[in-house]
């Protein structure tokens, strides 16, 4: 349920409505908008008699939110959310490119990649220090050493860091270094982890579960939002289907319904979505055309030598061509790519 306050409602009137909601055993989420404040209500709202709130001074109207996700829904939050890091914004109308290797492999390759990306105007570097691998025998990432390397890249180049949080035990260490906390596809329904990043002071990039419906994905975002962290970016990275010509089936058709039903920015990962470097460019261009707010793409100085995901990683030359074509398409669509 959403309480919409009158545009001239006073701070005391807003506080009184919040108090009344809490007295009913429910949670109030005040949201100050450009013209008026709205107060989202979560909890067992079915039991609430709307008239008890409607009559309070300063209240304009009560709206029932029909979707199962509340704080993530456009019904409750009509304006687009802009996610901010110290380096850039995601969701402000531009097209934000997040790029970097699958894993942090060593200091030399990471710094080289960071310097190259900064020179191309990229503001956010991706790279996993803690890696979720299908096999327990595969490279699991450099762990804390990888975080130190990411911190050094940030210090020396100014680039922002997007890196995965694999579990609640290491979340604190990742939070110290990261500008954006990535939750991977395998953890999309790890509710204790979602609640943990929901209490973090850093934005969260929430990848879609590999077989998650749109509703399940938005319910996962709701876990993060309900803990108080409103800075969430969704990331479409492909889903499991019968098709085996690509690693996953990149579901670009999810972008318009995400935009319609949810106010959070959404980016597309064509690297994990296709699994093949040659398919990354067309799908990246399609993501921009489909209305995504940005891209997450794997880039490696020497993809053939990569420890993980080399086959889907772009080399620097291919990334240059991708940025050039994105910029040209961006001009036609009046979207700034960067
Ligand atoms: C990644 O971004 O490196 C990654 C592991 O992605 P996903 O969780 O989408 O598989
Ligand atoms: Mn990867």
C-alpha cells in the first residue's frame, strides 16, 4: 500500500502518518519525491482499514499496490531510480559501460586493463576476487589478495570497482573495496546474502537467476530494498533454455517489462549471455536499442590466456570497436554512451 501525501504536507504530518503505520505493526518507507512525499507500507497490509490513514491530516490518497513486490514496483515508485557511485550514475538516461576481466588474475593484468579502460572513458571496472565456479577444482579467484589488487587499481586509476559478493562471511571485506556489490546468478535467491547486501552502504548489482522469472528476480530485489538499500541495479545475463548455440539465452525481451514494472536501472551482460566473444557486439548494440541502462562486458588483455571465461572475453581492439559502434548507435537514439 502507498500513502500519497499532499504536496504541502508538513514534516509533522508525514511523521504522524509514519507513526500511525508503525502503530499497526507495519513498516513505513517514506519516499520524498520532487513534488510530494509518498510513504510505502510493507507487512500484512491486507488487515489495514484504509480509512484509518485516509483521515489523517496531509494525506491525499491511498493506493493499493497490486504486485507482490512492493518497493521494487513502479506503482509505489513511479520515478526512475538513479544509482550513484562516486565515479558515475546508472539509470540517469545514459548508457553505462561496466567492463573488465571475469576474474582478477594478477596485479599486472588488472592494472593494465584498468588503465586501458580509463583511457577509453569507462568509469566502472568489473572483476571477481571471489569466483562462483561450477567445479570445486577450478580457479576460485584470488580472494582477499584479489580485493587488494582491485583496491590498488582504484587508487591508481580512479576507476570504480564492481565485484562479486559470494557469501555473508566475506561481505564485509568486499564492501570495503567495492563501489558496487555484485550478486551473481547462482546467489539470486540466497536470501541471507540479499538481506546482508540490503544493509550495506554500497549499491548492489543483482544478476538474474539463470532460471528466474521476472517476478522472482524482482522479489529478490525486494529483499535488498526492504532492508533499506534502495541502490539496486538489475543485470540480465541470460537464462537456461533448450538452445545450445550459445552458453545461455540472453533474454533482451525482459528489458521492456522490467522498465514498465520496476523503477530500478537494468544493465545487460552479453558476455555470460552468449558465452562467445563474436556474439557480444551484436547483443550489446541490441541491449542499447532495447532500452537497457548499460552493459556489463568481459574484457581481457589476452583472452586466450584468461584463467576463466576467455572464450567470451573481448580483447582491447574488439572493445574499441564495440565502444565506437555503441557511441554511433547512441547518437541516433539520443543516449550518451560511457
Ligand atoms: C560474473 O559476472 O563473472 C559471473 C560469475 O556472472 P554470473 O553470476 O552471471 O554467472
Ligand atoms: Mn565470467
